[in-house]
C-alpha cells in the first residue's frame, strides 16, 4: 500500500494529503483498505472487539426493545443496521425476533465491505431473509429504526493543531517509502466553518480531529429516513471533555491484534484506525439535518432501562461453561461500572415522530 500512497501523494498539490484522505484509503480502498480485505478483524482472532460480539444478549435485547418501539409508534416492522461487520448482531437480533415476537420483519444491512457482506451471508443466509445494500443511496423513504454500532468512530477525520496561536492542518507526506507528518497553515474552509459553527476554540498545542465525514453521514441518514428512530452506539467525548488536558493530543489510534498504536502511519491497510467521536457535534448536526435529539445514555444505563437484568438466570449452575453461566457472565460484563459499556454511549434521535423519552423503555 505504500506504493499507492507514494503515487497519490506525488500527484497531490504540494505533495501532501490530508489525514482524512489517508484514513479513507487505509480503511476503505477497494483493494488495499483494511475493512475491505479478506481478513478476520473482530473477536479474539482479530484486532478489536465490539459490544455485539461479547454475547448474543446484546442483539437479543435490541430485538425486544424494538418490538416495543414499533408497536408504540405504529412503525413498519423495518430495521436497518449500518456497518454490520460479521453479522453477529443481526443473527442474535433475528433469532430473538422469530423466537419471541414471531411476526415478519424486514431487516436491512448497509455494508460497504465485500468481505463482511460475504461473512453476513454465510451466517444469516440459510436462516433469515436479509436485504444487503452497499450504500445508503439505495434506501428511499425509510420508515423504521436505523441502528449502528461503532460506525462514526471508523470514519475519516482531518487533524488540526494549534501552535503559537495559529491553527495548522496536519498533512501526510512520504520520503524514502516512509509516511510523515507536515503542518501547513489551515486553508480548508470546511474545517474553518466547522470550528466556527460549533464554537470550538483550541488551546495552545492542542491536537484535534475534525469529523467532516461524520457530518455528511448524519446528513445522509436524515435524508433517507422519512420517519423513525436513529440509534447510534459509539464511544466519544463531549466538548467539555475534549478540552481537558488529558485529551490535548486527540484520540486517533490504531489497533492490531488487540494492541494499541499511537502512530497510525505505520502499516497502512493492516491496522484498524479509530477516533473518539464528538457527541455534541453529532447531536447538533443531527438537529440541523432534521434528526431531533431524544436522549444520550451511557450504554450500561441504556441496557438496564431496556431490561437486561430480566435476562439473568437466577438459579445457580455449577457448570461455568454452560450457556446459562456464559450468558450471566456476559450480562455482568455489559453492566459493570468498569466493563466495556462504561466506554460507550447510546445516542437516540428521531424524525417524524413525537417521541417521549420516558415512554421508550
């Protein structure tokens, strides 16, 4: 992939590209991109783990919750998952749906990775009818619920930094087949507008990621949904949290075999690249695009409100490897204060509905 970057950098103005261009290619290039390759990425044998791959209880609980939502707001029984990975969430959701709800459902997956679409077909194809789409553009007049898990943290971002009172964009160059950073005075007017719109004032020597692609994604989702709920599970910070000294160097990271790398320029196409999202901007841009904010909850709070404790098996099973024991351990890991859910939040937005937060659980 270095050869590819050498070519596009040499053809770029001033022989530099933005971090957003680098991340976009490193993750999504059709031939070399990390997410597009036929390689296990999720789980013990991959590079990272997601909540939905800890246990099927996560997908099953969402199925039960959606069954309440569609009845209450008289929505069509349509559920769309954006970025479904290996399909485990969908499999758990649909298994629970047909076991307990037992009515037809239209389940859609928007997935850009051919490899992940293949995994989804292998897991779901013989048991469930699922519509796979490559892009949101294929959705017209959607009514129902849209769900994503760690979608926004995997989108490209620009990187800026304040030095001696001036804002610079951090660009990427290449020399002797090695990628390196180069600061240039900020000239990208979309970034300037973003900072102005959200009243973001960087501190001296602060590095900050600007998620223009997140804005576009939120706008696209709003454009294609006519009526329903948008539920996003992800990790990130509020504006106040972003301004704390501990976050002065930003959050851009890489993961390979469950190890974290601060320098994401190493091994492009071989590592997962992620950034913590900006909750306040996600919510505000949703409002601007017509997605009205309902609530944001820490994921463990959401799971408790959605009834996860009802899934605990109360009687003791001495066999630690039984399905009952494994499910109980998974539930505890999802709701313990120090567990994975403490890093995640659930953001709920709505369009075309008069949603009362107190009545959605």
